[in-house]
């Protein structure tokens, strides 16, 4: 084995650091290796002869896809990540981020030890402490911040005084188990800054958020989705092997010329936020020319006649849409006719992305209905629901706290003349992040929320209006952050608990539904470095510290609990003459307390190791062999030994064709009515249009001299989570703002010039990339750059953070953040 | 003994650069945009928004062509560049004196300087890493999401690459130079 000097030094440092444990280390160098801003790009590996080589099957966590990987471990060092071909979802591939996962493990800036804040909030000054001291600080606070016990006592055991929030991941479930046991009603996750509107709109229209069978579709409309850059497996692999006249015709609709546009057969530049008009016009053509699948519609649609009448009466013609969308009427006619000619093997791709515009929910409804008109639902080459392999259950804990209040939602009877909530119509489990944050800042909460637990989540970078998020974190009296990296959010924490990276832990086993369903497991590749721990161990340690003291607080304030403790085991006996006597309690006080405490024992869900929990969940359904297969291969499904085989050096068979779950519901939607729901009267009660219609307020509009700010993803980074990855940074050193070449020339802006981007919310300075791939009245830059945490050597002040300038505009149905509704000014600096 | 070559279904390429990272991680290549054995060529798009030419914006994955008649080998004064037993064009770092004749001679710009050894480096089809361990694929092929590459023995009529080249139309880069590349682009 040959390892470059810098890495060897780093690894040796690891050992040394854990030995010197208790010696004095100043607050500033706790995060990084010696030279914080030494930007030498020299960390690379080369494999060679090692004494011991192990190949361990695991799952990637560089983004949300969870692709299967095989880690090569040479003498205890991970030297290479290769694709694991056995997983039907990721089909023998690892993207650039998957390959760069080694650098997440060996990032010198990783959080290494538990920390508690000693400076001002947000200043980033911390003291290294032991795990026990960190847990103690969470429970009882320090001179700088109050602990959970004090806050809960003052709030009389209202558990909802703590917010729990988490980023997406396989272990989110483990953290959420603490949330349930703790008893708060305030849970927030990525959904309202991610796929809330698309998932929900397909949910209410088709009964589920479907997958697309891009392996067999012959015609694909990909609008506002960028699968060549925002990789989703298996969609990305399936789609682009067949475009360009090779079996699948791909129509890309996007304001920008993306890599997906480059791989498409046709690209149509649409005005941002006007896709709904485009879909309504497609629908108009199909309805007026009677191109839809009449049998399918007759059998599987609810409210078709009303919707047809609405679309026809409103005259959503291609000529009407051309003015709104900037897509030629003739193209709209052609696409509508082609789509229906190829249907049911035609897909209007649902996509998986943030909400861009305020009409996103209605857009997704219109797309789902349009798909249904061709009959391409629950069928090969169309949208599919797929099959899911069930897993066994495992124990959770949900005590009833009488004092805990309901979710902090601002309900309003007068909201637009109907019942509902003040900032959105529907509140889901994932909540509305920016709605919640803004209510909290504006003191519109029904009770005080004073602390938060934040797992693998970076609100400072992940949601619009960074300034407000900073205010929220400062106002929060106790912030506990669990993370692998010293992110911008971690800088605002009072207690920092360092989680190990995905290569150092086994995560909850998961089931992956689809045409080719399977179960997969992230297996630990190497032991956790430094003093980091997997989330389940952190939950175990934390709950062992806080469970009993918090129970005492409940005892003090919770009358139901007091009653139960006093009277458990008591029986009332009513004698024949009507007198009631009570038996003496059959249990001692201690026995009663033990029995009641068992219902409130927060440590209970975390007693077993993740490996034990996984084995139990799998073995109870599929037997011991399945457990062994998951430990060895990372992947299991029934009959895998018979079905799985190599077809070529690149391709594998997972299921024979006749075993694939293209159709699981007889071609019908999965709504309770088993029909495509065109007209949802119950939405009207909440002030939401029951059918997708166009409104004047949706028009694309940019004041003269300003630009619509677009944001997006690409294949080399995942949001802010990978911003400090040295290998990925090697591929793309920073983000640039796309500005139309002719406009840039007019304004004297050349490639690499620094420009200030200014909105109502804030400003960022970023380098310019003049290009014809964007319209003259729009600008774009990639999300995830511009971190402000000095503890991130390579990400610190590298490029611009889009959320500094994106305004916090709340989508009205689910309270999602509308990311493409901000106009900005640009000025060369 | 084999004669290794590679077929590239280049229209599959989405320019994600997984191959570049896999190559760097597998072969211990230095960081830095100018240090690479493998790359994806991108052209500036033609036209004015929204009238852009999709065909002008193709992605061209490339690396050393492992020419049967390699100009780099011909000009090397110390025989540092040589053909190994599998027809792979290799560099012997011990013999390289960094005269850089090979870098100038290569029509494909496939060579760069490794600052650690101060010698010229280039793609070697993972000969000293993956192939030496008994693997049958290169790192770039193995990791590719859209499976652009098929690596194999051109002399073996049963190999997948031989079958591909018999059944799919293909071209070589700068074939007029007579270098006889062993990278084949499938159309």
C-alpha cells in the first residue's frame, strides 16, 4: 500500500490525537488539522500490496440515493469505493460523489470530539469535553446556556418546547425515535425545502408518489428535472443509455440549457414558473382532439368531465400558452400528439426536487392527470408503483405526556375566508420549515419553544433567508447539533455531538420498492475514528443521562402521571349496599414507580445495537440466510440466488422479465377510490383550487434591469453536505453565476469577474460565467457553496450561498419554500 | 498476452465525472485540474439563447488512445515509454527524464507531469492496480453510471469488445494520423 504523505500524516495524527486525549487543545484548532487554511490538494490514494485486504459491502451516503458500494479496506484504511453490482436500484455504478466518499471519512476538518460552547452564540468557540460532560451539559446546561431539565421544568413539562429536526438519511429514523419518545410535537425535516409538493400532489392525485419506468419508456418529457446532473438512481442510468434516437425520445423543458438538455432530443426553453401553463395546453390539445385513452379514462378517472370542461372553457390553447411559456404553439401540439401516440409507454417525468414556484402543487397535479390521460399508470414504460419487500417491526416508545402541547402551528379561521393555517393550507409530518422559523422569530408560537435538537441538518445553508435562520439559532436557548462536519449550523450550537461518517457505522436496514424490489443494508466498513459514534450509540448515551431526570420533571407537573403513580394497582370494590371501598394497593411505591417509569424509559428503544435490531427485523421475515446475505453482500431479495446474474461486463439481471413488478394494482391509481382524482372538493374547503387552473399571479415577471434567480443541483456536489470534500472540489473548485453572454458583455462582465448579487434578503459576491445557456433576464448558480464556518478549510467563503439571497416565500398549500420566486440585481465589484 | 482496447458508447456520457474521480482514487493521481489521466471533453455551445445547437454540446470522454503506432513511444529517447505484453502504452518512471518530447508528440494530449516523481504519467488501463489484482475492468468503466466504456481483449473474438466492434459502427480519433488508436467511439 502506498499512501500519499499528507494522508499518512493525517492517519498517524489520528492515533496520536486519541492518545493525548486530555491534554490542552485550544478552542480554535479543535476542528482542523494544524494549518486551517492550507489548501494543498494532495490527498490521494494508490493501492498496492497490503498485508490484509477486506472488501466490505455498504451503502453510500454522499447523497440521498443510497447506492450500493464495496469498500476496499487495506490494513485498516479505506483505499477505494467501487460500485456493488448486486443492488437493483443503483445497478453497478458509483457517481463522482460516491467515489469521493473516502474523503468524507478522512476529512481533516471532521468533528472529532464532543464540544460545548464557551464563546458567544455563533462565534464558533468551543471546548472539547468528554461524552459524559456533553450529555451533562445537555441535561443541566452551563453558565452559558440552560439545559433541558431547567427549560422543561420552567415550561411545566411541555415537551413541545423542544424542536427536533433532521436531514434525510437512513439513520434519520433512529433520531426520530428519540423525538417520539421525548414527546415533542415539533418535528421538521427536509420535505418542505425538498419534494413536499411533488410527493403530495402525486399522492392526492394518483394515490402515491410513483417511480418512472425509464428503462422501457419510449417518450419522456423531463420538465424542471435534470437527471443528467441531479442524479437519481436508477433513473439517470436508465434514461441516458437510450436517448438520441436510441429507443427513448427525450424532451427536456428547462429555462437553462442543462446537461440533460445536452442529452435530449429536443430542448425547449421555458419561462420559469410557467410549466403549469405548458401542461394545461398539452391537456387542452389531448382533450380537444380526443387523443386520450378513452377506455382508461372511463374506468379510472374521477371528475374528468369537470376537468375537461374547465380546461376547454378556460381556453388553455397552445397559442395561449405560447405567450406565457415562450414555447411555440406548434411544439406544444406536437408534444401532446407524440406523447399520446407513444402512451402508455410515455412518461411525463414527476421529478424529485424543491418547490420552485408558488403553483408547484397544481403543476404536479396537472402532470399526474396528463399522465393518466394516456393510461400510462402502473404499467411497463409508464409511471409505476412497484413492489415493496416488508421488513419486521422493532420496538419504539411513545409515552403520553399530558402536559405536551400540539404542534406549534398558527391556525387561522379567517385565512382567506376559510379554516386552515395562517401560512399554508395543509400541515404535514415534515412541517413547513420556513413557516415554522418565521413564526418562531415573530413570536407567533402558541407557546414557547426554547431548544432544539438538530441531526445531520444544516438550516443555515438549506433554506431561504440565511439571516433569519441565524436569528432563529441565536434566539434558541439550547441548540444541540449532531453532525459529522463543523457546518455553519454547528457553529451556532451549544453542544456538538460528533457522529461518525457512514463508512463507520451500520445503519437501519431498509427496503427499496420498485420494479425490482430489494432490501439493502449499510454495513460498517471501519471503526469510528477519534471519539465519534454512530447515532444509535449517541441516542443510547444521551437517554441514559436524561431519561430519569426528565421523568422526575414529568412527575412534578403531570397530574395524570401523579395519579397513576399514587393509585396503580388499586381496585375499587363496590359492595351490595352501594358503598365503595378501595383495596390496599397491591404494589409497593417502588414497584408502582418502576412499572410507570417503564412507559417513559427513553433508553428502551436504544438498548440493542443496530446490528442486532437489523438482524431481528430481517430474520423474522426472511430467515437467517437473509441476515447473512445482507452482512456479506449488503443486498437481499427472495430468489436472488436464482435471479441475479451478470449479463455482460457492465450489466446484470436482477429479476427475469416476467418477475418484474411493472404492474401491482391492475393499472389503476392507488387512491382510495382507485381513480385519478381530477377534482378534489376537500381542497376547496381549505382554500386550494380543487382542479389545476392558471392564474394571472403565476405569470413570469422580471422588472427591467433585474434577473430571476434560479438555483439547482449538479452531479459533483450534494447541497452543502459535500462542500468541504477535497476531491469533489478538485472537479469544481467553486460555484459561478451563469449570466447571459450578451448581457454580461453589455455590463462589462467577463468570465471570472466578481459580481454582487443583491435581493431584498441579502447579497453574495460570486464569480461570473457568461454563457448562452441562460436567458437574458435570468441568472443561476448552484446551491451548497459559500459556507461561513471557518472550521471548513476548503468550503469556507468558497463561492456563494444561494440562500443568502433567495427570499423566504412560502408556497400556499404545504408551506414549502418557493426557490425560484426571487428577483435580484447584479453589479460588478 | 492480450491486446487491450476500449470501446466508448460516448453518447451515453452525461459528463458527471465519476470516471475522473474513480481514476484518481484508484491510481493515486494528484489533485488538480491539470493532473489527470482521463477527462470529459466539452465544447462551448453554439447559438444564442434560446436557439442553441444541442448537437454542438456533446460530451467526449477520453484518455490515452493506446495507439498501436504511438508517436509518444517513437520519440522517447530513453525508451521510458514502451508497449507492455498486452499492447498497453506504459511509462517506466525510472527511465523517464522529463524531456517532454512525448507530451508534444501525443496528438491526443493524453500525458501530464506527476509532480511527485517529476516524470510523465498517463492512463495505463489500470494495469498496475486493478488488472494486477485480477480485475477485468478499469476503474473508469466499472464506476460509470451510464456504462460508456467496455474494456477488453481485441485479439479475443469472444470478448464483448470484439463483438461490439463487429456489430456497432465506430470511429477513432484523428485516424488520419495513422496512430491506430485502440480506443473506439461507438456511434
